[in-house]
C-alpha cells in the first residue's frame, strides 16, 4: 500500500461528497508534451459538455477554449476541428496556452469543487510541470472562487530537474504542501498482511 492506493482512497471519498474528480497520469515509457494532464483534461472536457447540455455550464464553454486545448489535448481535434494550433516556439504563445488551459480548468468547475489527481509526476515532461505550476498560481490568484485541490504523486529521487524546480517554486510560494510516505516497519507490514488476508 503506497501513494497510489492512498490517493485512490482519497479520490473515492471525494467523489462521495460530490467533488468532481479528474485524474491524469504520466507514463515512464512515453514523455509526450502535457502527457500528465491529457486524461484529466479529456475527462473535464467531457464533463463540461454534459453540463452544457443540461444547462449547468454556460453554453459554448468548451467551444471557447477548444482552439487552445487542442494543443494540450490533440484528441480534441476530432470533435472540435479548427485551424492549425499556433506553434509554441515563442514564449508568448507558450504562456497564452498555459493561461487559457488553466482558465478553462477553473472556469469548468465554477460553482463546484475539483480534485485534480496527477499520478507519477516524476515521469512528467517539462510542459506538464509548467502547466501544473501555472494552474496552481492562477487558482491561488483567484482566491476563494477557485475550489481546486491538486494532489500529485511523485518519487523525489526520480524527479527530472524541470519538475523538481517547479515543485520547489510552488513549495516556496506556499502553494504546495508535501506529505512524504515512509516505508512501514517489518512488524507493521506483517500486521497489515494478516489483517488483509487473515
């Protein structure tokens, strides 16, 4: 029982209290840009589309942000075709993308709460680390209007430098709190196994 199991139990509890949960995961074998966020954003886009149909979200929310989200979520191109995404070569375009994607996340959950779970951040790419940091700062700037909790799991010894720097900056700014899990002592491991399997 480790970090993923602990987060799974927290996620289940959050869902039972009516919190919207979106989960993303980085993969060791494939470090694609924004890979950490793709599952979570896909889930959030689909949820907002449902809310739009039943009048719980302003009509056109996804359409407004789709041109920006396609850069982060290429699968969106199938349901929201449009012009080619602008190249992210220059800093202004990169910041605009981070800003619009973060704005979508916060706009999507106005009036509700969101638990954003980011699993295995130690495998994240630089773009995902940038988005995590940008989103945390934008949510903090929104004050009490943003009901967002981001829970990220990671192994410190495996952090790429760009992810380590983002985590450090968020910690220094008071926007991240760390909870390190320690291994259970042998006697507690044996007790756990006995309680699980009799």
